[in-house]
C-alpha cells in the first residue's frame, strides 16, 4: 500500500470479529460493502487496552468508564484508544467508521452508565480522541 493512500479506521466488531464485551460481534453487511476496494485498518480499542473478551459490560459515567459491577476501567479504555492512535499515527486517515453507543467508539450518544440501555449525549473515549484530532467519525447509518 502506498503511503499517500487514504485509510479508513473501522471498529473490528463491525467486520464480524468477536471482540464485543459479550464475546459476539456487531457484523454490518453495509460496512463490509462500503469498505470493498478501500484501504482500511480494523481496531478494537477495548481489546488493545487489555480488556478480555468476553468482559463485564462497561459504560461511561462522567469522565470515568465503569463496568457493571462498579470497577473503574477508565485506564484500560484510555490505553486502548492511545494504542489505536499509535497504530494510525503515520497514516493518512479519511474517516473512522465506529460502533455506535459504545464507551470506546460511540459518537454523539452513548450509554449513560446506569446499564439500563439509556442513552445520553457524549462520545466514547476513542471516538473523542479521533474527533479532537479532526478525524471524521461516522456510524454505519451515515455511510452513503
């Protein structure tokens, strides 16, 4: 691949990798079709941060990421997001296609920390770091 090729970041779970908290994935035919003949890099910030799969579900509570039994996993989420950034630092990024509502990858709306399926305004840790660097973050329903 040439270095001037625009690269798309994609949440690994959207490609069918079983890296989701429950050991499953969020396979999206739409994302797979969209990526055909495009250069992309698939990442899972939660696994790169050292969280096991399956794992206790986590949600964002203010600035912290807490799992359902009350353990603070903020460090793992931040470390994972930073690992992802390291993996893309020398690449020309077109955009990122990330998993909605996730405490790592959600954009605009994420789960509110009550573990009741309630959404609140906010971004996941990795999505926020990408947005702060001027990288466009999309969800599958925003693909044309």
